[in-house]
C-alpha cells in the first residue's frame, strides 16, 4: 500500500469510502475501497462475503479485487478502476442509440452472470447503478460491480434471505420463498426493459402496491414507447421476467435467444425517446464526477514534490464526506475537495490475509 498515492473520492458504498489511487511503480490508477472497522461492527459477514466472492472472480466484465490491506482502523480493498461512468449516464450522452446497442450490453451482462452462476455465485443485486463502463472509450465494455449482497450457493442451491433493490427484485424474493440464481435472470429482464424504453416495468410511490405489481408480474409494453421495439425484444424480456422461476430463462438460454445471438435487434435510433424517459424517471448519478483522473494525478505529483520539502500537513485528516478516515503516520495522502488538493498522511498498512478463502 506504501506504493500508492491517493486522490479524489469516487462512489461510496453503504458504509465505505472509495478513493482514486495511483500505483507509484507503474503509475496505474486503481480504486481503493476504504472501510472503517467501526462500521463493520455487526456487518463482518457482509464484507467477508464480498471479499470471498471477489477473490474467486476473474472475468473481463466483472470488477476485479486486486489486493487487500488493513490498518488499525480501516480495511482497504484495492479494486480494478472503472472510469467510464454509469450505464444510464452514457446512454443519455449518446446521440445515437438502438436496440442493437441494448442487445450488445445485455449480451455482456448475461455472459458475466452466466460465469458467476457456473461458479455457484448469485449476485442478488443486479441493477443499472451496479453497471459501469470500463473506460470513456466509445466502444468500452460494461462492468458489473458491488458484490456486497452476493451469495455463494450451497448444495441445495436455494436461498431465503430477502435482499436486493425493490424495483429489480424477483417475485419469489418478495414472497419470501426459497430462491436460486434465477433471481439474477429476472433482474436482467428488468434492466433490459428499462434499456429499451427508459422507465421501469414496475412503479408506484406506495411500496406495498409496487410489491403487489412485482408479485403478480404485472407489466406492459406501453404505447407509444414500445411501438418501435421489435417483437423479438419483447419476447426476450417476457422469458426473463417470467413469474415462475422454474420456467424463467437461464443465462444460457437467454444467450441463445435470437435477440442476443441473432440479428433480430433493430438498428432504428431510439435515443430521443429512451434518454428523455431516463432523465425523467431516474435521478442523475449521485457520484458522477466531472474531473479528469489523469490531470488530478499529475497535479498530485507536483504537490507531493512541494510538500516533501515543506513537511507534513498538520490538518486533521477527514474523508470527503467530512468524517475521519485517515490518521497521520507515514505516507502522503492527497484528496481533492472543492477543487482544492489537501495533503494528508495515511497510516502504516499491512497486507491482510485473503479472507473467505
């Protein structure tokens, strides 16, 4: 960890801070998930589960856990950096967007989730917010992140813990019935639906009514929003958003559907309609940062040179959210906050054992 310099805050999880860091030896950027040990009290199983899951995963469309370190106060997960932004943001920014674009996105997601399922891993919280572009390149691949709710299936291949995000959760989860990896396929169906119209298949301000819609699997392909969408796309969604998990498409079957593997996805531009609905129905990404990571790191290096001559900062270290996160000791920590880079010191860190293995 001593070989890494730190920078601006990236997305935050439920009880962690994520910072941008540079590996000094290679100048390669990574994301480091900083988890206060105090915040882990009562949640140890959650984070140990995430680590156990991530250690097993090596797939081009899934964010990789590269290393683990710990201090007396924090646990640090060194993650592969994905810097291309969230799925919805990219779609809105596009000038041209088609069914085929959506099909190619879902193909990548299905391939990654099939990989997880083949390993006996169920994500359990697939949603657009957990789908990030690897880079800003036009042809960037999509990446699945956030394995905090993932579960490694046991011998009986069923689970019963209610979890997930309401709008994307399968009926059997809400019904508090034992469930399996089929819940991920339902979520992919919901995501596919949104990618083609810009609004969710289930919505109500009242949670009880929302849950009732999901439990009954009541959704429509409303006019005019679905008028220009192919029957093949609708058929694909219906097979994934099948109420009965035993009849629901698996990832393997979904990958064989002509809308994914064939040429039935249309090339008509649906950007105007879809992006308008996305902006109307989904809040702008909470964590989207308008900054150039390379420029920030270059500025960090200049400041590091200057600070090494002046001596360490005496400012009390805080996280971007205002809570204490790092404590003075040995290595410079650089954080941009309100366009000002401040020098911080971070603790001596030790590499921790691979938990959950």
